[in-house]
C-alpha cells in the first residue's frame, strides 16, 4: 500500500489545516484508543450520540481558566512533598541516587488524579496505574508494527475492522482494564455519597451534568461513560508532562553546561511591583497564588519544557488514511492512501524551521517562551497546531503541571546526575534511558 511521509514542520501544519477533513486515523488506532481510554470516551467516540463532548455544563465547569489555578497549587504541593523527603534523606546521610523518571511519573499521576477525583490515587494505585498504562501502550505499539507489515504485504485491508482484533494481544485489554478498575473505584465512591457535599474536581463537574445525577436530563451520560471519560483525561494529563519535565531536567543539569541552568535561574519577573527569580529564596517560600503567577511568567521554564517536548516528542508519528481525493503541492492523493506525519522529524530534522542548532537543547529559542503562537507546540500531535495554540483542558493541565514541577525543582535543588547516566543518554536517547531505568541523580539541596 502506498504511504506518503511528510516530515517538514510547516508543511504538516498547512496540510492538516487544509485537508484534515479528508483524513481518518486507521481503525487499529481507533480500536486501541477504545481499549485503553474507554469505548465511550469523547476522545475516541464520534457522532451525534457523544453527549459528554457536547455537554455545555461540563464544558463550562472544565474550562482551562477554571482548572489552571488548582493544577498549579496541587502540583506545587506534591512536588514540595517529594523534595522535602529527598532533603530529609540527604540530611540523614542517605543520599542514594534517585530514579528521576519514576519520581516525576509518580508526581504527575498524583497531581492528575487529585485534579480529577479530589484526592490522589493511593501509593499502590499510582504504581499500578503507571505500570499498566506503559505496558498496554508498548504491547499495542508492537502489535501495530505487525499489523502495519500485514497491510503493506497486502494481507490486510486497513479499513477491515474484523481483522484488527486478531492483531491486538489480550494483554492490552488486561492492563487497560486494571486501570479502568482503579478509576471505577473512585467514581463509585463518589456516586455512593448521598449527602450534599461540595466538590470542585473534574469528576464532580461530570457527575453534576450527567444523567446519573439528574435522570430527567436530555443528555444521557451513564456510569460507564463517566469512567471512560475520567480514564481518558487522567491518561492525557499524565503522559506528556512526565516527558517534558524529565527531558528538561536531563539537559539543564547534565547534558549541557552549567551556564544554561544559571540563566534559567537568573530570569526575573515582576509581580505586584516585586521582582522574583528562581535564584531568590523567596520564590520557593511564597504562597500558592503568588507562586502560580511566578511560574507562569517564566519564559525560560516554558522554553525548557517546549524544547524538551521538541526533542523527545511524546508521539513520534501520526498515520492517517485518505478518504476523499484532493491535491496538495501538485500531488494527487486518492482514497485508501496512507499519510505518515513524521512528528519526530518535524521537530528534530527540519533545519528550515529550527535552524542549524537543531540538535542543541536551547530553552531560549525565539519560537518558545510565552509567545502564544508557539508555547508547547511539540505536545502530542501539535506539529499541526503551529498556528493554532491548543486551548483544551488537557493542555491547560499539562502546561501548568510542567511549569510548576520544573520551576520548583530548579529553585530548590541541584541534581548531580551520575556520569554513567550522562554517557548512556548521550550514546542513545534520553527516552531510552527513561524506559530502561538508567537515569539516576543524587539530590543536593540548594543553600
């Protein structure tokens, strides 16, 4: 089967802007998303019956502006708790190297689950959720490679749904179901509460605007839809922030020279007539509201996160199928043809977009900072968002979470990343180091 690859950043953006209505994702991806994120999740369920996606009450309750402040304060609290534990161990002479990716994963799951459900998952559930999600995704990716080979050999029609289940291992279903069970437990606890209590989390916003809470409402949102919706949001709010923060830490503390870290710490922002920086101790002791304003104004922190997501794109590629004919750049595209948007190449090989310094980590690129046209461009499928900044709940949470976690660590700690780790990462990739558990650092409190 013919597949055309597009790996230029702006070309992908224009292509998607002009012709996205003529493309669909392969049914394999749709089916895997249904399994992992829930069949009734608005992320994968389309059409007139998608009550959750259309519910105006939920949209109002979960607008990005409503959720940002809470995400900042919760992120700050969980990060401070982890840092306080590290410092306590350091002062007791227990300064063993810390597994950075695992720790950041735990923070992001704790934060996202508290925003979603009003309280964090238990420590046991945090460990299980992270493990189950990673396993289901990795097994599904390996299965897709086999499925893709069958398509190219002509043995499978990519629009034949009946063949897809044969290529999805049972383990994908099993690991995904374990996470749905964790979420279902949180949902059922809330639904069982009879007294009128005030909750300000995502789950309550969904319940209050659902058929479960008000049986006479026209929008029929049932228990399973609520569970699937919460699974999808929890997954989305956790994955990209982990990569964004860990990638930034690896470069600021280990793979680049120390002057870059000091430049980030030296940046000053004005709040109510006072100047703050990550170097000043007052920035680590201020109240949540002030700290939220502070973290959101730091261009260097925003740039470090965007540069991390540029280099280590959470999703490497997006494969689509043409369903209606069209012409782009003098080339005819016909139904059934596969289009491969190479997201990784668009952010790591397109020198026309990023310049000759494309291989270097540079949080001060003119594309980044608080420029609303580019902030967090590399998130997920965001090569097609170059001119249209994402403004959804998931992006608002991820953006705020990453800024809060990264700025707290940079302000309060020095990380002595082991030389073995640095050599390993330079020899392969940061993400390979993450996955194989070879990214460790000693923690040193800043005086």
